[in-house]
C-alpha cells in the first residue's frame, strides 16, 4: 500500500508502472508457455520467424504500458477512494449473479472488439494502426498483444470503464482477465488446442478459437470477433474456420469446415 501523503501524480505513476510490469510479465509468461507448447506439439511451426517474433514482443511490451496505465489509475481509485463496482466480499452480490457477471463482461468486451476491429480495417485506420497486428503473417503465440498504440488504447479502456458500470467480484474479474489472456495467446498460436468435439459442436460454432481467428489473419475482411461468433454471424462476416488449422488438427475434411 502506498503512503497516504504521497502526491497523487506520483502515486498514479507508481501504480501504473507496477500494473504495466504485471501485464508485461503476464504476457511474457502466457505467450512463453504456449510458444513452448507449440515447439513441443508442432515442431518447426515458427521456424524462420525469429525477427517477426522479436517485433511482436516489442509491440506487445509497449501495449502492456498502454493497458497498465488506465488499469493502474482505476486500481488506485478503487483502493483509495472506493471507485468502481468491484467487490471483494462474495456476499456483496447475489450468489446467482457471480456466474452471470462473467459472460456479461466477455460479451461487452467481445462487442467492443468486434466493432473497433471492423473500424480498424477501414483503409485509413488499417494504415495508421492495425497493419502492425497483421504484419504477423501468420501470427504466433507472441502476437497476442502486438498492436500499434492507437489500437492498444481501444482495447485498454474497455475493462477499466466496465468496472464502473457493471458490478463484479474481484475473483470473477481475475477470471475475465485470465480468459482474455489465454484466448488472446492461443487464438494466435497457429494450431488448435481444443478438441474436435468442442470446436465442431453446436456450442463450438458460437465460440472463437485459433481455427476461427487464423482465418481472419489469412483473409482479413472476415471473422472479426474476439470470443464469440455472434456479431460475425449476425453481420455476415463469419467465413468459418481456417482450412489449414482444421486439416492439421485432423478435425474434419475441408468441406465440413464452418
Ligand atoms: Zn489477431
Ligand atoms: Zn484485423
């Protein structure tokens, strides 16, 4: 805890820096873990892409600072002034609400991502910002946070704003951030880790995994979602799964890819 007489700008700087370090370590740990898993499960998949991965890590560490700053400010306000609707006591919210808060947060995040992502594919914004993310051809486990700062801002503000509007227990918030981290990494790592019975099930047809997001990186103007295929399906931008990933996973013949 920071001393109460610390000047506010200095306190904000310290907390934002601390959160930036945590976000950066979380990224390095998660991407490192799945890059290691990739080396074991798909040896050679990242061969010859050393330079690309170094670039991805650089952009991602810059993104960590952009994610860490608003999160740090909100964390400071929560601790010192009781800002936000985050609770630490489970009894502060009805028991049935806790499992509900998770899909609410994920859906709002997914909605913001879908529409800002579509916006980022307009030629002007693609040139200014989103080209950085698509410079990863094809992406790797290190691509997860490889964004231009302009694009990183659009992702960095969603949860810090949401905690002022939608109540959530701190444990559920931790779960939201864990899902965001794991899916961000695994959706880019170039192979499918989920089993066929899930990816090709009725539920799987509404969820985004590597098979789905890879196709966005192959074709650009489709599959814009983050966690769910709801907006892509509603807006006619869902083009199904990456044939390469589905074939390599041994999941299904090409004609069954959807
Ligand atoms: Zn991507
Ligand atoms: Zn894109």
